[in-house]
C-alpha cells in the first residue's frame, strides 16, 4: 500500500459496516432462535460469498480457489505432511497474485485497483487461517474426519468440508479481524448462551470513526502529501513522523472496526466452560494503542503491533526456525506482504533494529540510576523509537525505490543509522533476552 492506503481502508470499512447488522442478526438467531449447527455454518458461508462478491467482484474467484483448494489439501495430506503442503500451496498462490499486481502496477503502469487490493488483503488473511489450521492438524489439536456412524447417516463428504470452508470464508473475519483458531471458531458456532456485547462493539466502532477523523486532519492539514517533495533538512524529519502518524491512525481505525464486527458476531465473548475455548485458543485483539504510542523499545512496539499477526508469525516462523529466527521471521513477513522493494527493505531493516534495540537497552539502560536519569533515558529512547518506526513504516507503505532514496539520503536516515552503529559496536556481545522468542 502507498498513498492509496486511505482509499483501501475506506472501501474495506464500508463493507465491514454493511456486514455489521448481519453479524448481529446471526448472533440473535443463534441465541434466541436456536439455529441448528449446520444452519449456522450455512449462514456464515453464504454471508462470506455475498460479501466477497460485493467487495471484490470477479477477483473473488481468486479467494474461492484458494479456500477450496486449501480445504482439499487439508483433507488429502496426512498430519505429518499437511502443514508443509498447505503452507507451500497457499504462499505460492498468494505470491502469484502479488506478482500479477506487480505486473499491472509496474509494467503496465495501470492505476491501483481497490477491489484487487481488497482481494489480496483477504488472501493474506486466508494464509493466516490456512497455515494456523494446518499447524493445529499437524500438532493433533484438530482432527480431520468424522465418526463412522455419522458417515453412514449423513453426506459425510459435505459435512467434513463445511466447517473448514466456513472457517476460511465466514463473513465476520473475511476482510479483517484478529486471527481466531479453528477450535475457538467451532466453540463459537456451538455455544449459544452468551448475549452479544453490543456496547463493546459500538464503542470500538465509534473509536474507529474518531481515529479516522483524526487521520484525515493529520493528512489534510498537518502533513499534506506535497510536503514529501518540498521538505528539506530537519523539515523532512517532521514530514516523515507526521506521515507515519497518519498511517498508524489509519491502521488503528481499521483494526477497531474489524474488532467491532468481530464482537458483534460474538467471536470475542467468553465461551463459558467449553473445553474447546481454552487459554491456548483465546482471541488476541490487535489494537493496543496506548502500549504502541508509549513504547520506548522497538521490540515492545514489534510485539504489540497487530498482535494476532505477530503471534501467528512467532508460531509459524520464529519458533520453527533453527537459524536466524528473527531475520527469517521478518523476511517471511516481507514475502507475505508482497515483496515490493520498500517492503523488503523495510522489514529487513526492522529485523536489524529489533536486534540492535535489545543490545542497546541491555547495555545502556543500566546506566540510568536516578529517577531523573531514568526519565531522561525513557524520553530520549521514546523519541528515537518513534522516529525509527516512522522510518520503517514509510519505507514499507510507500514501497517505491525513489521513496527509499528520499528516506536514506535525508536527515531521516540518521535514526536507523544509530542502531546500525550500535549493532556493529556490540556485535561480539551476548544478550540473554535474545534467546527468548519475542
């Protein structure tokens, strides 16, 4: 995404708002009308088809091919091979779709298509769900198959595929929202005693509208787009920070709206004593604005930014990598996001910044003894964290090589350079916290 990001978020927000009353209706039917389990699956799946077609039009076929092919892979591969097959199929399909976007944007010089951008975003979320489910099957947390008596009594081929297809295509999580495990999803489908928290859903919706209004003020009055071209010296630092602030506000607004729909459907509720809704399958909300905006360590910001995705990356890549897990995680994140030049540079730079951040705080943080020194230390490191994150975010969002040159050749390049020098000076030091997955 680049400066078309606001249009993408506006379009996605519109379809999320359209889906909101249907999410409330679904929860009402489950709690008050005792809708059957199969009818619940059908309602969510039909809603997913309609939402995908409304938001993506013909591009929705890319999403449907991904979903149904992934379900076929999940049912045909054994538990030991299912994760490998599902991972490589889904990432191959998603990469081909991203390369098609590159061809249209860079070779044909076509303007950005919002519907294709929505489709690719939904494909990225599909990859999260497919790989998470494949890992659950591989780790024997989810069993593929039905008891023999059910196979004799019902069309078991359809019954086997229906929960998985619905999990991948259900409308409350089709265009956004925190990653929900398959066990949690099934527990939500089967549990129908808890009322929906409309108050929490509406609060998040109002919060999303407020942040969207603030984002428009920042983008329109505090940091107009023309300032990126006309700035000079320290003025470029101000432009970079305010531009990154507008991007962060856009993401916060988007996440809050996703969580609003998520809660309206009942997915964020406690599911009583259901065994499938244990701690391991608890839903992790993405938005923690206070922690993100007050973090004085890049590592803390990294763990908190889009938390369910960070947790997914940790499980999928970081914990399974034998060599350079941190670098592997950020390299995969660049691949998952689409491999634009700015994304590759930005995510690899982010990995270096996290590594240097641990060393910097480990060796220099202990020097602040008094309360005044600690306050000064936190203030300076907070400012530096804000500027480094702004540098990374601008590289990732603006994507183009010309923007990378502008960032690196201006005064903005000084802030990540501080951490690069820190990493070189402390390269031979060992930090115990680096051994802990973060």
